[in-house]
C-alpha cells in the first residue's frame, strides 16, 4: 500500500497538470481537501469553487461551505453558488436505485457550462478510493462529463484524507461524512421537497442535541435513527430519549425507532442485489 506521503505528492502532481480548475465544492471533507490542494498547487487566482444549492441539501450547508472556502484562502468572489433542479426531474423524484446518477448529471451539466464560461480547464470532484466500497451511480455521470477525481487518482481513502487534514492542522479534519438528504429515503419511495425538509429538520434537531455521525432514515411515519455505537447508550440516559422523540414528532414523524446496528454509510444500499447495481 502506498504511504500517505506518496499519495500526497501524487495528488499535487495530478492537480498540477492543469493551469486552473473549477472544484465541485459541497463543504464536506472530501471536496474541502480538493479545494485546499488546488489553491495550494495552483494559487487562489486560478481556482473556482462552486457550491450547489438545492432542495436535497441541508439548509445550513451553503453557509458552512462559504466559511470553509474563506478559511482555505479562496476569495469570496471565486466561490460561486448555483441552483440545481434535480427535484424537478421525474427520473430523480421517483427514487430509483440509480437516483444519484440523475442528481450528478444535473450538477455536472451546469458545472461544465460554467467552466466553459469562466475558462476553467478542468472540473474536479471529491470522489475518493473509499467511495468505491459503496454503490455510487453518480460515478457514471462524472465519467460522461469528463470530471476529474484527483483524490481517486491519487488512491486516497477517507482515512487518508483525515490524516492529511490533521497533518496540516485543517479545521475540517474531523468533519463527519455527509450525503444528500435524499439518501435517507429508501429506493422506490418518492423524493419530495416536503420529505427532504422533514429529514433536514429532524437531523438539525439532533445536531443541536450534540450528536454527530448519525442519520435519520425516512420510512413514512417512522424515523429510523442510526447513531454511532458509542452514542446509542447516551440516547437512553438522562432524559435524552424523550427529547429526541419530541423533536422527531415536531418534525412530522409519528413513530421513532432506534436502529441497534448503529450508523453505517449507505445502509439503504445494503439490500440491493448485485444485478441491480448497474
């Protein structure tokens, strides 16, 4: 296995092939590392960050992305906010197993158009080696639009990214993994703005109660809560359970279930048959 130092050198070599770059920047750990490395390798005058504002993203994500881009050293005028409309695509809304393809197709289509207007030579995303361990239909869209994934090319895993962020004392080194709100809705259940906001409200309440690394999975009237194993006991202590139940019902759920398996990334993909993953 390649040591982290070698992967880091490879990352900067990959980015250095280009004179400028547009980074698909969600504000999560992965895209933050790409933006940080791009600014470091190419200079902030030669980098744009683009954050998508859509119904499938938490309401506070845009604000967090703006703060993080500024911390990385990108001038405010080089951070662009766009609106994507995947929620209006019936292919996306029907929530098939390849829903992410339609979301990424909408995003990359707009990023390619914007990169052409700005004169950006390449579009980077934050895909990394660990993503290959889960079903990721959005990769097909990245390939179709010739989006470059420098972290993936450098063979960097999620653990590597945290290690790199710690090495350079970046504030986002411990930022929990994030995914669009639609990933909380089982395939085949329609994605609507109302359901996305309901999930966002519920997860925001859990963050205010001090939880990180969790998911609220939508099952119609039921909120199925996935917590980190170390937090499951905390849920049952000091009246926390009653606070959670009250907040979930306030968000619009009738019943609240605690998943004893705990939080696991892509849990709604675990029951997909291999033949379905196209």
